[in-house]
C-alpha cells in the first residue's frame, strides 16, 4: 500500500476515533503528521520533531545533536547508517533495560564520533555483515548488548518510524545516511527503515529513498515483528567476520511462493498465543564482491570505552522477535515485542474504534 493511501486511511480512522470521544482528556492518540511523513534536511532538524503530547507520552530526547551532546548520557534520537564502520542503532538510555519496556525512549548509539550520540564501546561488536541490495542497505551486527544498556537475555523487538500511534519507536527517532547519495557524502533522510535489536543482534534495514514508496514499504515492512531477523533480514553475519557484500534483493518479508502461487503471510494477533509454525522458510539472497575487514581497523573511535564482554555469543538469525516461539533452526525467541508498525496500525486502529484499549506492547 502506498504511503499516501495508508495515511489517508489512518486519517479517516483517527477522525472516527475522535468523533467517538475515545480521546483521553483531549490528548491526541496519534501523531499528526505521522513521523514517517515528516521531511527534514539534516541541517534543518528541529530540537524535537515530535512536539505534541499524545496518549503514549512525549518525545524524551532530541534531534539536534552535535559535539555538545556527544557523551554516554546523550539523549540524541537521530541515527545514521553510512558504512560498515559508521552506523548507529537505537537502544535504551538506562542500563539493564528491555526493548519492550523502553521502545518509545531509545537513544542513538554509534560506532563513530561526529553524530552527537553515545558511543558503542570498543570490542562490543563481534561480527558484522553489510549487504548492499538494489532497494535497500542492510547491516547486521553481533554484539554484547549489555554494553548498550540492553539486559542480558532480552530477546528485544522491532523499532521503526511508524509505531502504534504513528510517532515512531523510538518516539521522534530519525534516520539519515550518505549511502544512497550519488557522491556518497551528502546526508539524506531515510523515511522508511526497520530495526531489530536484542538477542545479541542489531539488524538494520534502510530502504532506498530514491525508489517508489510502494517498494520502500514492501522491503521495509514492519508488521512481522514477532518473526525476528530470520524472516525480516536473512543474513550470513558471523562472529569474527566483518564484511561488505553486494546483494540481490531478498524476497519481500512475508512474500513466498507455494504451489505456483505468490502469497503473503500475515502474522496472527499476539492474543492468539505463540507462533508455532510459518508456511515458508526464508532464503538468504545471493551475494557477491564481498570485502572483509579487521574490527581493529573499523571501530576505533570509542575504544577507550571498552569493557569486558559478557554472555554467550549470539547467532545472527536468532532472537529479537516478538512473543511466541518456533522450534528448530528457524527459531523465534520468546519475548515481549516492541511496537508493531504501519501494517499493524490498521489492526490497532480497528481495535481502537471498537473501544479496545491501546496496547503499547509491540514493536514499530
């Protein structure tokens, strides 16, 4: 569904919702305009892109980030993905947190200085694969998540610029990159992105902003949060390997072929219990022209922040799904998901119109 069509449906549903007097103390339920519809050149970002107060709360951090905000207490919520050596993830502001409990308040943690954010400590990242596909760039990093304030054992959830109230998860989280610009140095906003964080993995997909909206929404689909990276960002990331590869596009998340028919899978509501089976197995897209690097040459800016790693080393395709589990190699870890996304929004809106209380247990 095109972004414009989606937002038209949201607007209609929101009006019905307000007309039904389902607001709380005249506080809006949804962000208007939606975060994913906001456009700001990097140099023109306001201090907070979400200035309104909605039922879920307010933006807890800020978007103007520079050398004065670059420290381990930074509340910057503007992230970058530029290269294998220069990327950011959203993660909790306070130690020993879970993604499900903090999805609206995550802050940016980066591998390089210069973004006004917190630094990912040297040695925390143990393996990375960056896939450069025609419609997106995908980076999957294996790491000791306790060093970016995620509780050991938390399987995490999904973050994106939509969220159950269109404010994003984190609320006000913005994404920028030089990756899609012609000169590879011009900073561009990336409106559609999705991120799985937890289970010892950070998986980020940025959809090319120069491609049609429909393609961006298709490849950065954010309504399969309970299936984790295996189904949303299949990859070959391995501990001890740091590589950049050209890649074919993956099959869009949820799209598969059975008996000669192209079908689209939709995950069941969490109220129906754990997901025990999925009708297809995702495949990792073909890659080529892989170049490997040494971690010691990639992540030097925050080497002084290094602390001893803890816990077992993760598998790139495990964890960071929503609640529910599968068995075997295509496991989906059991956890509370972060907020769910634009697609789940239609379900959420429908439920709201029926008077069902807004749930904040998702991914976005």
